C-alpha cells in the first residue's frame, strides 16, 4: 500500500513510532496529519490524497471540476470539494475549499475517478452538473464562469436536454440556465 493512515499502520505490522522514524529518514513522505505515503510511490496530488483519505464521500466540484473537464481556462487556487450539508468539515493542511451541498441533491451527476499515481478514488461531478452549479452559484463563482463553460460544452457537442434534466432537479438552477441557453441559441 503506497498511502496509509498512521492509525492503520499497526494492522500492517508497522508501529506508529517506526512509521514516524521512517518519515524522518525519507522512506515515507508525510502528506498531512496522520497520512503517509511511500517515498518510492508514483507522483500524485497530495491535496487530493488528503481529501480522499479524510472524506471518502467528497466530490470534486465547481471551478475545480470545470477545469478538470477542460471547460474553463481558470486555474483554481484551491481544490473545490462538496460534502453533504450538516456534515463535519475536516481540518486539512492542503489547499482545499469545502462546500456544503444539500444531501438530497449531492449525488446527482456524481461519478468516481482514480487519483493518478494512487490506488484511491474521489468523486467528481459530470460536466453537466458542473455547468448547472456554475449558473446556480453564479454570485459565488462569478457571472462569467457558467456562460464560458456552457459555450465550450456546447461547442463540443453537448446536448441542452441533459443540462435541463439536471437543472430541474436542483433548486435555483433552471431559470438562469434557460435564459443562457435562449441567449446562446
């Protein structure tokens, strides 16, 4: 196992003190509090590893997911991750922005993707869900993010019916998206 938690080390026959010593000597890399990675493991995104280890139900969303799908040119300053509203936001060392989404809509458009260089996976929203969220949260995301992502998605052959299907399931999303589709048509 390339990535492990300090409290799981004893199950692998490795005492916590030994794990800390190996981290000091360089055979393990300290990713975040209680999370270690083998020094000879493939390069990977430590912030995504930390998020996946601390909140396996986290979902890559908003600007981070739009950038992952190559729908916008922005480079997010922090990884945007969604968790169910009312759940505990973990303390993290990485550049992670936690967002609380309604529990009844959080899994709409969710898929899992493997974190490159690891055996871990993390959730990510589909391009359609990301665009819907960009319009729904336009006051937070910026008023140009949604239209820019929508234009790129339509240019690639996206079908508006798929967007509207998701938009009607999520509160406050259908009206601004319909207006944008009418304007671009």
